[in-house]
C-alpha cells in the first residue's frame, strides 16, 4: 500500500536557523508531491508542489523542496525560519489513479522560538 | 481568492445520532474530497467524488457514511449513526481537473 513517512514529529528551532523536514513515500510509479502547512487555527494551505520537470521546486514564503526519485524523497527546506513559520507541516502524495486522492504523512509540528 | 467553506466549524453530537457536514467547494472545480484527522493522527482520505458519483473510497468509508452533491454547489458528508471513534476534524477539499486540492477550514466533530 502507498504510504508517506515524515521523519520528524516535533521540531524546535530558533529564529534564523535552517530547516529541513524529511518526507519519504512508497510508490514505484509516477507521483505528484505536495507540502501543505497548517497554521494554528487555520486550514491546510499549499506550500509547494511537484508534478514534473525541475526536481527543485520553490514555494511560498521562502520554502523549497527537492524531489529525489532514487530516494523516494521530497524534503522541505528553508534557509532561515521565522517565528511566523510555527505550524504543522504535512507531506502528501498523489500516487497514480484518476481520483487524485492524497496520502498524507503524519505531520511535523514546527515550533520556532523568537 | 475563492475558498472552500465548511459548516459548521464545530459539531457536537451524541453517539448514534446522524450528522451532516456541509461544504461549498470552489465553483469551477470538478473533483471533491472528504478527509478526516483524528486528534494526534495523520490526515486520512475518506472519499472522492467526480461527475456526481463516488470515484474512490477508503476502508474507513463504510455503510455509515454517504456523500451527496444535492444542488450543484454544496457537497455533504453524512454519518448515519455516529460512534465515539468518529470524533475527528473533517476536511473537505476540491480541485479542478489537474493541479492541487484546495482545503476547507474543517469541521470538528465531537461525539459524546
């Protein structure tokens, strides 16, 4: 069965620190990959997505992610986090089929200390 | 910018009661989804809906669940006889033919 694994459940960083959140998926075929963010009290918002082409994708708010097909990974990065990045981050995969359903990882709670 | 909306934001119900969660997807979108997130767990796919029928459903989506798009704008999730374990945040999402899904703010369902 398809699955998505996020390595870090809770990350605490100081402002200006660099961020990398790991995401691995299990599916051998073509995938579409997403990172969603959920700020406290708000709904899921798309940070960035990968469909095809350049495996390094840039999203909103200075986030980027790199798709490494050989490693089945789609890690999220940001060079310098801000307090306002405090949120929960979800990696998700759409693995084939026409329905577009998303398989989500467990989520990573990021806490940025001012 | 158009948004997916959901009502109510919080629903409290007693075990065994029926609940209907409502969603208004973005108007030109074609695919509609329900997901749920039990507290502390991952977001789980429940069902997808396209062309006025269910296109895929998960094992969670048993006979107690149903979906409907009654009037071309609303998209509802009905749970016929709620159980304690149905307590969760329920998210509606929609998307156009391609590209990403847009999520609503969620309905927190509490079954007592």
